[in-house]
C-alpha cells in the first residue's frame, strides 16, 4: 500500500502550505487564531502529523486569502513536474538474465552471458561463515 503521508508529493503540499503562511507574514499562532485552533495544531498540520480534510484545507486557504482552485491548480502543476522528473530518471542497471531466458529471447548460445551466482547469506542478511574442518 502506498504511504502518502511520507511521499515527496505530500512534502511538496506541506511546504506549499507553510510557504503560503510565511508569505502572508503570519506565525503559526496567528493562523491558529484565524482558524480558531491552536498553534500546535497548525504545527502538526505543517509537519504532516495531522492531515487536513478538504473542508479544513478550504478554511485554511480562506484564512490566508488564497483562492482554493488557484492553490489546487498550482499544486497539481508542481506534482506533475515532479512526475516528469521521476519518469526521466535513469533506469537501474539490471542483472544479466539466465542463459535459458536469453536463449528463449533469441540470444545465440555463444553470446549468452551467465547470470552471477547469488551470494550465500544467512537469514539475517550476513554472510555465512565457512566451516573449519579439523
């Protein structure tokens, strides 16, 4: 399951909320008073400990004098830009496939590259010790 609370998308959203408040030169306590909430609640929202539902987001933006649809459109544009950057990311180097798979894909036997043998590791991820024979 995708955890949206700790995603890059959520970080952009929260940064946008915080920067909007700061651009209005308001402290968290000031915004809290405008919303009828505490400074701590505003802090929890801005750091991602508490989420806003759509109605609370609208109230938050109204208190800051920001149009709801403008905020959402700007956020959407920023998130789409992030997706474009992620899609352009360089793909990881993949392990060579097994000889049988390569043959099935039409790679001649003399050009097939064997996959490296998997390393021996214990269940906890550490390399196993070889036994010493007496």
